């Protein structure tokens, strides 16, 4: 059976996909930390679940286009969630 050729991604698509991957890895790392320590466990579980369903749904509606505005809004939304997590951690430890 012949392998199907995948389309090449543009530079913008690669950038948004990389941003989403980095944010997802941060969420998984924080999930591991939260499960180990018990700190913000519910947030960590919910954030990882929201990323999985959010990215999958956005890609489904965008027909696999990582540079689609819907997928970009998901990446920006989770970037804001990371900033809020950092801000609350700084506030809690200061």
C-alpha cells in the first residue's frame, strides 16, 4: 500500500503548531507537578483536557490548517492561561 503524501506546511503553520505543542508540553509538565504535590490539581487536569479538546476541535473546523484564526485563538487562549498561572504563582510565593 502506497503512503499518502502529506502537504507541506507553511512557515506560519509551523510556528502556530510549535506554539501549541510548547503550551501543551507545559500543561503536561504542570499536570505532573500538580499530581505529585496536590497543588492546583483540578486546574492542571482541566487545563490539559481543555487543550486536547480545544486543539482537536479547532483543527477539525479549520480543516487541519494550523494558521486558521480559530486555531490561533486557541493558542492565544492557552498562552493567557499560562500567564495567569505564572502571575498567581508569583503572587502566592511573594
